[in-house]
C-alpha cells in the first residue's frame, strides 16, 4: 500500500464520503475511488502472502 492510498483511505474513513474526501485531497471522486480499490487489493494480497507463510511454518512443525 502506498502512502497516497493510505491518505485516501483515512480521508474517506474520517469524512464518511468519497466526494468530501476527494475535495479535501484535491482529487476527483473517481481517483479516490480507484485509490481505495487499489489499497484493498494490496491488503488482500498482503494478507494472502502472510497466510501462505503461516501455513508453510505450520507444515514444517
């Protein structure tokens, strides 16, 4: 996850609205929406990597 994606996520969480977050960040609403989706995809990929590493550790025990 990139810092700009985290900023978008925090702004949406604080304001509760994509359009308001976009205004605060001086971005368009579709740009903020894209950043939120990209950060969600990155989080899922990180979680899956951690889950796979954990499963590998268990298999070696």
